[in-house]
């Protein structure tokens, strides 16, 4: 391990990218502690302590606690993620966007520009909604969260949160360009990991005071470790469909056959189905937070993690959104058409519609397994936390994001190591082995 780390930092370009990534993430964590003007931070923290099971607590997880503290980065990069998902869905129903998606680099640049504009709009809307919402919030002891409510507070808060999101969007793009891995994903992962030290400290304090027994804690951690290993295995699993290409050799005119593979991931939808499902399921408790009607509170109780209806509904929504989002991002007929244009054929399947039907058949069954896997990953940690009375939240979304982003960063580092080995061969005139 030490030798591998030494090899990584011996490559100037890779060392520079890693340092740049860490510095930019440090800027993100620094901004996560700069408060928005006009808010009583202590009263807001007490209010959020009651909101851990609703939508506010769910999105606070992605910001690393910045939403709970209502800092300048309170919205995080979630408006950008929402804008990206919306544009992805619109490419199916809007012909102009669908054409841009097929144009390559030029089309992607225009879609990225549209995503930025939409991010600003979503940020302004969410910032204004949050400003209006927290004006009526009070802590359990009756202290007002907003010290001077009014239109000026709403405008300043909306502009502050929007500016913070725009800065994070720029920061993420810089990490993608000059760092290692996808910048937006790394910012979300950094926010999730940032909450771990506090969770560990609270857990150790509870164990020390005797409020939590050591054996149940070790059992819960063992199950979480097993779940983490399972997620790594499932996220790297693929169904490889063989594709044969027949070409005429340039010398001799003989026909040559080459075999390639079409890799289909077991979980092509990523964490999107869990985010969609959790957003819908936790919406009633979030709305109930701002209403004091007993009937509304009773209805919202069915959507809390301590009720069986919550898990059944989340299971149904995860399976539905897994199929829905996979159908949006994967078009078997387009894949079959591209295979046919490149001169390839799946053994035993006719080119064209038959190939598309076969890919759809395989993808449908993979999606079913993937949806069940996502549902287990999303629900199981919540059951464990509820059963063992864990003092922190580390749900399936967190596990998937941390594992997915971690694997992506490792892959990027491996690419740099391989490139460095090839550079060594070209400069020194000898082949340098992959693990030499």
C-alpha cells in the first residue's frame, strides 16, 4: 500500500491533481461554516434536530450539515443535480434537446449551458421558498429562527444561497477539469463524509455513558460493513453481451472476426431512484413540520421510518423509478442501430429490431435485480438504525454515493498510473510492466 501511494505521488501531474482536488474541497468545507445573515443558528439547529426524519434532514445529508446551519452553501449542489436530471428527462420529450444530445461535444456544451441557467432558476426558487419557510420557524423553547423577517431578509437569503450554489457549481467544474474525478460527485461525497466525525463522537459518548451497549453497536457496524462490501460487488457487476465484428483484412483480402462486448451494469440508474423515492415519501412529514393540525400530523406519521407503510411505499417507488429512469437513459433500439452501423452483430440475433428486442430483454431482467438491490440498500440501513437506536443516519444513498464516487476516483488514478507507465516506455526505450 505504501509503495502504491509513493508511486501515485511520484507522478507530477497526478500529484498536482490530487493536491488541487483536496484544496478545492477544503474551500467547500470552509464555506459550509459561513452563516447566512439574519438567522439565529442555535434556534435553527434545535429545529432541525426534530426534522431528522423528513425531507429537510434528507437533503441536509448531501450538504454536509450546511443546510442545518443555513450557511452560504446551504443548498449545496442539489439544484445542479436536479437541473441535470430534468434536462436528461427533457431530452426524451423535447426533439431539440434530443438532437443536441446526439451532436457530440458541441451538443453537450449547449446542454451544459442550459443546465447552468436552470440551476440558477431552481436555486432562486428554493432559496426564496426556504427564506419564506423559516420565517415562521421556532425552536422547541419558542425562539424565533429569523431575527428580522421581511422582504429584505427573503431577497438577501435567496441571493446568498443562489450565489453559494453557483460558486459550488464553478468549484465542481474546476475539480473535474484540474482534479481527480467528477467534481459535483466529490463535493456531495465530501459533505457526507464530513458528518462522520461528529457521528463517531456522539456514538462514543453514548457508549461511555452507558446509554448504548457495545455489543449491539458492534453488530450494527458489522452489518454495515457487510453491506458496504456487497455494494462494491454489485456496483462493479456487469452483464457482458458479446458482439462480433467481421471486417476484410487490408492485406490478403481475407475476412477477419473480432469480438467485443456490450457491458450492461446491474445498476445503471445509480442513486437517482432512491433520491426520487425518498423525496416523495418524506414530503408529507416535511409539510407537517410547518402545520400544527392534528389530522395532518396523524397522516404524516404513516410516512415516518417507524411505520411499516413508509418502507412499503419506498420499496414500490424505488422499483418504479429504477425502471423509469433506466428506460430514459437506455434506448435498446438506438444501441442496436449503432451496433449495426459499426458492422457488429450479436451471435444468434438478427441485426436491427431483433437485436434491440434481445438487449431490452436482458436489460429488463437486470433492472429487476438492480431495483431489488437498490430497495434493500435503501431500506436495510434504516431498519438497522431504528432497531439499534443508532445516533446517526448513514442510509443507502450515502453508501451508494461514497462507494460510487470512490470507485470512480480509483479508476481515474489507475488511468494516470497506466499512462505514466506508457510514458516511461516511450522515454526510456523499454517496456515497463504494469506492476513493476
